[in-house]
C-alpha cells in the first residue's frame, strides 16, 4: 500500500556532490541499469576538480587525493535542513507527535508531513519535536504559517502527495495526475509565502518504474514534476510489491529500484535539487506477509545512499493484521536493525556530506550477474569505500586503489574485522543483499 492509501485510510577537506561515484568497473561513468536491465540509468557526472597532495608524513607511495568542490543541496535556505556536516536527513513519513520519543530512539531526525495526514501538526507538537532535537517538514497551513519563525520547521510539505499518480475523482474512480504546471505554480506560491525554507514534494513509484499502472493513461513525464520542488522524494517498495497486483509484482524483489530512482531524480534535476527516497520496513498490506527483511531494508538504504540520495524517509506503517501507524515496532528485529543502521548513517554523516571521488578505487565482481555498486569518499588520510551488491545473488568483489603500491589493512566498518591490503588491492565476499563499508587509513600503509 502506498502513501496515498495511507492518507485515504488516515569541517571537511572534501564535500558531497549530487552524483555518487559508483559502478561495477573502473569507469565510474558506466550507465546504471534500469528496471529492465537495459542500462538506461543516469550517468555519474562527478569529475576531478584537481588533486590534494598527500599530507606531510604520509608514505611516499600514497597517491594524491582528488579535491572535488561540493555545496550542500540545502545551502540556499537560512531556515532549512541543517547544513552541518554532522547532520544527515533521516526522516519518517506521517507520524503523530505521540510517537516522537520512539522515533528519536529509532534515529529519526525529521518528521515529514502533517500528523496522520488529516490534522495540522500543532505548535505543541512542534515543541515536542524541538525538545527531542528533531525537525519537521509540514504544510503551509494555518499552523505552519502561524509558526513561520519556529526553527523546528525546516521545509514545506507540498500537497497532494503523489500528484504524479492518477487522482481520485471523488466518485470511486480516478482522473489524470495533477499537471506539473499546476505544481510549479503552487511551488511559486509557497515560495512567495516563505522563501527561507526548501519545498518538499513526494512522488510515486513511477519515478523508478515506467510501467506503473497507478499513473493512469497518457500521464505527463515524471521529469516534469522535479522543477516543482527543492527536495524531491519518491516511494517504491519492491518487497511489498511481491504481494501486490500483477502490475506491482513486475518489480517484486528489485531492491535496486530506489537507487535507480535516485539516479533519475538527479538526472532530471534543474537546480541541484535534493533527491530522497522512501524505504519499506514492514509488511504493509493486509492479508500479506510480503515485506523486507532487515538485510533487505539495509540494502535498499545503502544502495540509495551510494547513488547519491541526499536523505532517507522510512515508511513504517502496516495494515497487517490491522492498521498500526508505528507498525515497525511490532517487529523487534527490524527495530534493532533500523536503529543500528540509522546510527551508522549518522556516524558517517561527515563522509556522506562530502564529495564522491571518481577513479580512485576500481571494483571487479566475480559474478557478472551481481555487479557491485560503490561510492568513494575521503576524510583526511582515510579513504572510504561504501559498496553493495546491486542485484540478487552472491559474489566476490576485488577492489584496487589507484596508484597505491602498498600493503596494509582495510577496516570493515561496523563488522569488527579487517581485510589485508596487498599492493593496493583487497577483496571481500558479498552474500545476497550484502553491504560492506571500508575504511583505509593511508597513513598506516607500507610502501612496497
């Protein structure tokens, strides 16, 4: 069940470009596969803007680290998403303030949407979020505009949700999607009311799935909606789609679609808009047990981040066996996994909020059917490689650091293990849906 159904029911050296450096080969401009595997995804457009010499005291074999300029996608707003490098947006969709404490414990730092989709998020609710160090993206309704000076509000939520889908005609049927031009006009009106915050727009799964029937016939191009927002979000739930109708089942288990949609949003961007995606955490639909495992949710999140997602939104509701707004908390295993995942993202925020580097690390997969997508970051003398299997199956990945003739060890972040580095190369096994995060401190290597 998508979000519309829910509404109906209820200091660094380098910085993050809007493109991730990712790929399954040494050429970081390799096109990403679309949902049909045809390779029609967005291309990585990061280019080296120069290089930073190895710091004093580094071994002589350590290569220069490319210096790539970066500007936060939130830098244009004085009261928008925090631009502190230590802050990465981890949001939750449509929750009441009565869940705020458990959301904070889950690692959420932004509420998106008015609570329960029907009530205005009141000033007292904003005070609850502020006390917990959280923020909100809410509508420009009577409460939102009345609290325009409240720093808890960091963005404006544009309605309707999923305007790119066929819209209810009020008679039990559906009419066409909202015209992009209508939303651009609404964006201009929101901006006129308050230009100090970005405007958020949530789109449907048509961003990542061209065959999505929910758009109706003769729907306008998805790309036409991007100019109507500063933060463009979309949802697709590949594991829940396994229990959907035949059209939804076409994307069953295609866990890379969130990442593919992020690529598209960046490709369609007209002014450096932030790209977010919604992640499934529960078996959403009544009468179905189809939903992600913790490993699958983690895979969806990290693939989206590797492809340059500027924020993550969790969908945590369930109608199984009956509606529960904070449905994730019925599954203690998923709660523990998502909490750990969010803490990991928060701990790596300075790296995520930094430039992705091309041509610094190459990766080879032993199984051509299971490419490894990756992005490369650097902080001081440490190079980070965030890597994930991007198709179903298992493989062994071999990584090569360019121009590094040295031995040493690579730390696998969060896994309490290290891997040997030999002549600038290291290798690791990837099980199904695996994600591995590597840190290589260049100051510790030994030149050959």
